[in-house]
C-alpha cells in the first residue's frame, strides 16, 4: 500500500478560500443500474451456496486471486517461510516462526519496540503475499515485510526507507490499516463499522474473500428461486439476483469492477444497489501526483481511470473481453488476446511492429553491465510491450497501463512523459524513438489532450481556452474532461466561471461534481442560484458537494423547502465524512465544515484528529493555524505555521500567512524573511507583493519597497489599494510629482471614490506649500 492523498473532497487551504465544497430537471444519462432492484431484501449467503449449480464457474474462481484475496492463516494459505526464517531491514532483524500450529513474527512494533506478533490472516496470493496482525480497537495491520512468491524470499515494501514509528506510513499506523485501506476490496459484504467517537472498528464480512456475491450482489432470493422445482420457477428478472452481469455495455460492465479496481474516495459501504457509481465512490482525477500529463500511470492507481481513457472502452470493450471473469486470468496468451479483434495479418506482422518475433535469431537486450537479460528476442513484438507499458508497485507487482495507447515518443520529448520505446532501448533517447516511429509510420501526429493538461498544470498563459474546449468536448473521455475542468480553477475569470457554470448541467455526474467544487463568484446571490438546484441531484457525490458549498452563511438565504433538503443532504455529507473519519480527508473536511458552521471547538478537534492520523497532513495544520489566528490564539497559530513552512518549504501560501502573522505581532524583520519567500514563490500574486512592499517600508528598505509595490500594481493595474500605496509611498518621501501622477490615475480608474480626489488635493497643497517656501528662500 502506498501513501494516499487527499483527492478532492473539498480539501482546500483556507489561505486561499474556505471549504470549496425550485427543482431543475436535468438531462442526465440513464443510470447504468436502473434495472437493479431499488428495494433489495436479499441477504448474503456465501459462495458455497453457488457451488452446486455453478460448478465450472466455482472451480475457476477457486483458483483465482479473488479466492485468495484474504484467508485465515493456515498451512494451506500461508506461502511465506515461517520456519524460523530471518529478514533484516534498516538494522532490524525480523524472525518468522511457528508455535502451536500458529504463525508469528518477531519484529519492530508500536513505538519501535521489538515484540512477538501473531499472523492471523493472509492477504493476497500472487505475485506477493502480505500478512495481517490484530491490534486493539478491532484493528488489523499489514506487515511491511511481504513474501515474494516467484523469488521465494522475504522483502520489505519500502526497501529504501527507514520509516519512523510516528510516521503515518509505519506499519502499525493508519496507512497500513486493513480496516480502512484494504478490507473493502478483499472481502465480500464488507462493513467497516468505524466508530468516530471511540476510534475503533467492528469490521464484518460475509465471505472473507472476494466471492460470488461481491459482483452479483446478495443471493438469498436467487438461491430460494433456484431451489424450487423447475416447473415452479416463475420467470424473474436476472434470476432474482440484484446485480445484472450479463449483456452489459462496456460502461455498465466496467463500473461493476470500478468500486475496487480504482483509486477513489469511498462514500460509504458498498451495497450493490447504488444507481450511479458516484453514489458509492469518487474517482481520482488525472492529477499530477497520480498520473503523467498524458494520462499514463504514475502512482498505484489500479485500472479503472486508465481503461476509461482507452479507445477500447469507447468501442464497447469491457474487462471480460480480455479476462475470464471468474478466474481473472487472460482469455488467451500473448498476442492472441488482441487478435480476438485485431486482424492478425495486419497487426501481428513485422510490417506493423517492426520487431523480431520469438524464435528469430538475434541478441537479447541486456542490462548496461551486460550481466542480466532484460528483454528476450521477441519481446518487442508483443502488443502489450508497446501499447500497455507497465510499472512495478509493491516492489514486485508489475501492472500494465490499461489506457492501451499508441506509443507517442513525440509527447515524451515535449512533456517528459514515459516513452514505451526506451523502456527496452534504454541506450537511446526519445528523440531517436520519435524519428524512428516517423520513419516507420510517416510524419504527423494528432494533437493529444496531454498537451492541454500539461499546459493547465503549469498554468501557462493562453491554456484557458483549450481547457474549456477539452472539458466541453463529449468525444473525449469523461475523466479527461473532468480533469480539464478542475485545471480551469487555476484561471480565475469570466471564461472559466462560465464554463464551470455550464458544466453543472452536464449529463455526467463526475463533471457536475468537479464543477461544483470549483465554482467561485463575487456575487453570493448568483452563486446560490447556481448551487442550490444541485441539492436535488440524483447522485450522492454531487448533491453532498452542493451542500458543503452552501454550508454556513449562504444556507441562510435558502427558501424553506430548499433549506429542508439542504439539511438532509448535509447530514448525508457528514455521514460520508464520518465513515472516512479514520482518514485524514474525513476529519479534515469535517473540520472545514465546522468552521463554516461557526463551531470552532469542533473544528479544532477534527483538525487535531487529522494531524494525529498523519502528522504530515499540512493542510490540516494550515487550516487549524488559520482558525487559531482568528480566535486570537497567535502563539498556537505561529507554531503550526512554522512546522508547515519547515516541512514544506515550497508551500509559499503558508510562508505568506506566517509572514503576515509575524508582522501583526510586530516581528517585522522575521516577517520580511517569510514574505520575501512568498513573493519569490508566488510571483503572480499581486497582494503578496503589496504586503511585502508595505512591510519593507516599515523596515526603511525603500528601494525594495518601491519595487514590490510596483510589481503589485503591474499585476493588477486597476487596484485602488495598490495605486494608493504607491502614491502614499512617493508622497511620504517627498516625491510629489510621482505621487501626483499616481493620484491622477486613481481618479481616472475610480472616479466615484473620494480618496483619490482627497489625496490629490493633499499632494497639490503640499506642492504649493513647498513652492511658496522655495520662492520665499529665493526672494531672501
């Protein structure tokens, strides 16, 4: 398991904004699950009930990774060496042994103390197996030392790290907690049952592994129907199973797998009757911490968001076209899998792939030192090598990129994204690969959305219009469009605001939810008119985001009928966040909500809880510091800001806030250090330069102060504050001609504001007085 990130559930720095969190008839797409029974009364009965009627499927499943997803530790299930084996990492020697038929490990435990721990369950089967150890409070924790099934060896999941026992990532802490991080996708009918008040679990399941009902839903009504004599069985839809799994379109089939095979935030226990995917989860977008700009996999993201980017998905290919849905194995070996659809005579030829096939003469590709064969002859002729290049996760697990894309070394040159070609030809460059591909297939490459997303990530001038076009083009994958919409938040202005407003009427829930989370308006009434109708959205992730955006003062403007809906939906949101109260984002978002609802003590408790879960959660520290500052607890606020700036030196917003706080306490010299840091790191933030310039005046660093104030005005030439600051600066230093010029600009830009006229009058009066004194001196 890797370190998870906050993934967009209103996780916003208060430095920038607070929580980014008449019925309208929407033209939504038909729910992929409308045919599921809305009033499920079926119960889970276990996979063994399916065996008698579905023997072939049962046998395929029994040998699968799903079957072995989690098991009670036994001679049959444990693959690792517990015969008094030892493993050393970072100076700690762990010993794996057996005692009275049970399995134990002696290793470093809580607070870094050595101890003996019983392994009660296995976790996974191939290519690695992990081990679960019970702890108080209903917790089960994943040991960081795993068994490499192929190499038959113990290895550490973080081989290059020495993890402090206080770190979130340490194996007895939240990052390696089975209940919240793993359980939902490794067992059937998982109920996490986390109690946010006691910070304990009562996690339950019906099948310990991923059984039949994990996909088909609770089967008691189906079993009852199947046990009737043939002539007594009435015709019932889908044989009285709650989830239809046959004759599905690509989207329907893929979304059956998505609740587990995706990087996402979970909104509650999966019940199998949710009408829309976003009723149970919120998929991660193509963010820089998870994906390269062109959508290729970076972090451990599983397959869903990759596959929905693919042309295969768009053309109605689904998971079951490549994988046996019961054994999970590929339907055919090698290129035979792709040749189910793609013509062998055209694609499985050297004229297409330009590589030698297995069995042809040639030298394998070896490591730079020549000691290890990396790629055998024929590897380059395999479809997956070029179209599904993968990455290793959890040390030994090689996972293919399911976006199934055409190799684009030209994008590697432009954007720095991975190049499928130089994975094998590591002694070459992407420029060489691009030239070679051009020679093979001809010049000309289609524009790729990765170029637009990269420009948006870098906030390049002029990218705004391209992001709008991408976000609104229905021919692009939904997750790409939603990502473009999110990047528009970096371009505040009328164009982006209009696009976000239009997106609220999109048929895709992910588009609507993304738009809601980034809507901004200087007119509260306008914002209310846009957001209030979304309280009635049929999809949970959308409507609860609308509720968070209206929490606090905006909710007081709602009509009575809207208020009742708002209060109900806000409870839904609170329930979703409390469900994830064992994660940083759950407690963090509850803290944000408490701030909006003017519940400062509750907010403090939630922020502190988030920090306790992960001391590196700087967002919670920043927002708690802002709250402390507002409550007058300056010392506590300063301490938190200092922690954040020390641990995250590139977080210039925090440096800015710390600088302002220190200036308020008249610690001017130190404040200048942090405001300078903020001004350097945020060169386009006019108010940062403005505040820095004002502080420099106090420190009598006039030349630097003038430069800072000029910089602020160059970024926002129409700002009355900035114009006044520079005019005042000149006036107080006797530079009256420049002060008079600035005052005139104030009047021209803000003719209705008296301050410009008053300042000009004062300056001109001073000029006349000085002239009178000068004339008097000359007369003498």
